[in-house]
């Protein structure tokens, strides 16, 4: 009876252990945020410190475990044996004690050396990662029309990006390149960086504490209100990377994700140019035109900036290029075709390979998001479920005052369709 229960317990433990170990597999394509698959020097450094510690701890485990097993077997009580201690209790063995203390100090030093050097290395862009020529060729790509003086702006050696945490999404600004809140060009949810270039991130928060974590590239560093933190990143392979907020920050923390597009430097220059373009005029008498009018009528324009159409602050994500991003709402909603994307990841054996935005999926996401988010009554007055619980979308949620009038935020299916059609034009 006892042994049967014992066996079941064993079987259970072993299978749980098996499941846990399988989660460590490096080949698992579902692991988009694996710290065990570093794709840049900072993540590699952090991975190396982790492995140094793992090996040391494994050796200690083997020694201590081995001694324990030896003692249990060698000194076990045999049947009929007198189990009282045979030797008088002593006061320890100085040689063993000093030996153990020395070994412990040795182990700590063994871990401290790589740990401290990693802390120094990851603190700020190391000199060797800064381009030899400050005005290296790739920056000059940006100065095509001769109007904007990028080289002067980039006298600070490396590309700097401001990362701002909000409940519950990330905003990115590129002060050297004119992508800032003042210039009405900010980048929500998806940070874009050139491959192989060191980038300094200046981290801050506009509300509570968040944390920037991009497992395959670097992390984590907190975004603190009233304090500036910094870190640096570099990615050595192009691709679409996955990150998330790593510090509990309220209701929707678990839905506060972000993406990082690592592109070739030439692509990066093109992207910067595209970000600075204003929204194109909408076609007259189209659904999009109706949607644009609704955008003003339904108070959307109060919170969202759309350069060229509506000017607003940065309480909410800038929507000027919303249709060009592969994700929505703190990257919680994915705008790609799910099946095609997973097939591509399997085929390329690379979770960073990516399919483009699928307009049909994007449209469905927009309707789902606008129609339900923060409203207690969505399409045709039917109660809906929040896509992101507690999110600050829609004005009565701005300060989380639910008692404010909600009835303004009811949409007919047609209104949602027009709003989505309008936003789809914002490439
Ligand atoms: Cu957060």
C-alpha cells in the first residue's frame, strides 16, 4: 500500500521535473523570450554570468549531495544495531572549518569576478562598441535632403533612444533623429534599431515603476518615475524580437508587451524617414473619411496624435503610422496572420522571422479593440469584455473614474468599420 502511493508520488515528481526540463530546450520554437538564446553582446554577457553560476552550483551540489548520500549509506542504522552515538560529540574540526570557509570565499570570488565585470560592461556603451568615426556612413544615409543636420545631432557618438513607460504600453523617442513628443512623432509599442549598432536607452516612467525586458537582447532595467535610468543594447541579427514589462505596474501589467524590430542600417534610415511623414489625406466620400470625422466626434482626437490630421499630446499611443506596426495595444494584439507566422517560424527555425501585417487581421483587431476597450457597452450596446483589463483607453478611463459618463462610447458596427478603415490608411 505504502509503496504504491510512494511510487505514484515519484512518478508525479519525475513527470513534473520532465516538463520543467523540457521548458529549457533551446530548440523550442514557442520560446520567443528565451534568455538562453542571446542575440546580442549584452544578453550574451548576462547569459555567460548565468552559466558560470550554474556550473559552480552544480559542482557544489554534486559534492554536498555526494557526501550526503555517502553518509546516509555508510552510517545507516542496521537492524538490531544500537543507534546511540558511539563517539562523544566533539567541538568541530578546525581544519575542516577553515577549509570550508576558504572554499566558500573561493566560490564567492569565482562568481564575483564575472558578475562585477558584467555589471560594468552592461552599464553603458563600452568604448569598443562606439563607431570609430562618429559620423559613420550609416548615419549620413539619413541626411539625404541636406535639410536636417543629423551629424550635428549625433555628436553624442551612439544612437540614443528614450524609453518611456506608461500604464500599459511603451513609448519610444529618438531625440537625435527628431522623433520626439515635441515634434509630434513618437513610436509606441515597437522599438526599431539598426543591426550591429550599439544603442543607448534612456529609461523613465510617466506614472509608476515599469521594467524594460527584451530577453534575447538585454534586460531588465527599471523605468522609474522621477529618475533617469540607462542601459545599452545591441542586436547582431535582424528580426522581430519580443519583450515585455517586467515590473508589476497595475491591472494590465501582464498585457504590457513590446516588440523590437532589428533592421539593416539602410532600412533603419528609411524607417526614420517614414516615421516623420505626416498622414496622407483621406479619400473623399470614403468610409475612411467618415471614420476620420468619427475620430473627432468620438473624442479619440482628444488623446491620440495623428500628425497632419489631429494634434494631441502623448497620453495615448501616436496613431500616425498605426497600420504599419505588427502589433497593437501594448503589443497584446498581433496584426499578423497567426498560421502563416507560426509556419514561417517552424520553417526558418527562427522565432524572430516575421510575416508582414495582415490588413484583415489588423482590421479585426482594431474593431475588437476600439469596440470593447474600456467601454462597458460595445457594438450596439452589448456588454463587452475588456481586451486589456483596466486599460486607460476612452476618456472616462483616463484617470480610472468609471463613474464618468460611459454612454458616449457606444459604437454601431458601421461606426467601428469606418473608424477601422480610417486607421488602416495610416501606414
Ligand atoms: Cu509596466
